[in-house]
């Protein structure tokens, strides 16, 4: 019984850290994901000028890069010893 307690005691902080990391990731990607979806929905609503499409695609690319950065940061934090 004591061994089970020690194992649980050791892994509970790790689980709490993992939950915090995932929560921070979800917070970090929530806003850029919403902005990306909005930019794409606006682009699909109707005919637009080439300049408008370029602007919307630039916005979408910026938000996609923010999401990729957040994912990369989370992976790095999880993989560190």
C-alpha cells in the first residue's frame, strides 16, 4: 500500500503540470483559431477583389503561424527533461 502511495505521490504533480500545459496551449490557440476561421468564412462569403483575397489570406496565414508556434512551444515544453 505504501508503494502505491509513493507512486501516486510522484505522478500527481506531473499530471497537474500536464493539465496546466494543455490548458495554456488551448488558451494560446483559441484566439488565433477563431481569427483564422473568421478570415476564411469572410473570404468564402462572396466575390472579392484580388487585393481583398490577398489581405484575408495574409491574415489567415498569420493566425495559422501563431497556432503552429503555440504547438511547437508546447511540444518543446513537454519534451524537456
